[in-house]
C-alpha cells in the first residue's frame, strides 16, 4: 500500500474490526479504536468546539432539502432519486503533483485519519442556510498522505459519473463530471473538511455519500459531493459553475454579502426549518469564519475575485 504510518497502541485492535465502514463510521463497534491514526467509530468521536452554541438544523431538513444536480434540479429530487447509488466499496483517485499517486479505498483512508465532529454553518448561493454537525477529517491529512509536491498550487476534485442511477447526467445543464477546485492554502486550511457523516451516521446519498468536501466559508456548491478524484495541479483548474456561467459564479465563491448574485441579493439568508415566512438574517462575511480565513485573501479585491 502507498500509505506508511507509524504503529500506535491502537494497532492492537483486530483487523476484522476495521473492515466494515459502518463499524468505522456509524459506530456499530462504538468505543473501538479504528486504525493506526486513531480514527474512531462514530459513536466515540470527539466533538470539537466548532459551532458550539449554534442551533443545528434537523436531520430531516438536511436530508430533504438538497442540491445534487446529478439527481435532478429540484430540492426534493436528490432524496427521491439518489437511493440506488451504491457507495460500498468506494475509492478515491489521487493524481497530479503528489509523491504517492494512486487509487485509495475509502476504508483504507479512514483507518489513517483523525475523525471528529464539527458543527459548521452551511450557506447556499440561493440565500438559504443550515447548521450541520459534520463528521469528517481535515483535507490536509489526505493531502499529506499523498505527499504534496512544491509545484502544486491548486487542488481539483471530481464527482462520480454514474449515468445508470444519476438521471441528471443525461440532461445538458452541466458538463459532467462535476468539478470543483481550491487554492492550495484554502485546501490545507484546518477548517476544510472531508466529511463522511452527519448527525452521528453515515452521509446519506442525497447529502454526498460516501465522502464529500465541506468548505464552510464558501457557498455550498464549492463543497463537492461523492468525490472520486482529487488532483493537484500547478495551474488553476476549471470548476463547473464557473464554466457554466462565469458572470454569476466566480472561482472563489466566498460568502460575501457585498457581492450579489445577478438574480438575487446575498445580503440576507433564510434558515431552513424556520419556515418560508420567518425573519431573514443578515449574511455574515465569510459565513462567520472571517477571523479564521480573511487573511487568505489579504490584498485581493473580493468584489472582482468573487
């Protein structure tokens, strides 16, 4: 295997305890250490201080109001259409400017990372918002495993293309596969998460199972779902919505109340679950994560580099 890790005390756990992702992720073996890097069963995941005090959106709302265009453009299309997607086994190709390129099984990845729960604000460009308890690991752990080469400046991602179950693939509203990308400093930032679960269970198909990106200071479409490829490049890669309509969707896509979408205001948001007629809330710069990430964009004109 391309990964090399030092053995720790948790290696005494029998290998058989790791082989089922539901034991690693859903806590079927709660309390059992899950691999060389101390990834734990979800029932034993340490909860961090991220999002302390925020009221979380219900799992029902998170799972029923979704954007996943491979399964249709309506918010209720993914819950209805995504259930036939098979996510076990699953692998992620890591390519480009890395020392150890290859295709890695998800279970293999999970045995080598530190899983934790973080509650993050999640903001969609259509001016709706959620607060979600994600379970995952920092993207920088995956990149460190692969060995980032000095010439790498960007990280590109691709979603699975499964035309037999993704009915939206046959429609022409996007050029598949779905693509996204981050600048290297964004990708390595400790807030940037690869999520494998929400609310103490595995990700549901409509939410991007079995592994997705979460970049909490950017609009939701940057948090690409059902990832099958990660590629490190020296030049800025294309990303799907910017390819489709660059006037409306910039590469950076940071949450910024001062930059309106051409067809609606981004100055306020509606929290899912509050009801259609509930009071709207002012949009927070960088979705409330400015203290952590504003320095990444020092000297940039964020009304032009949107």
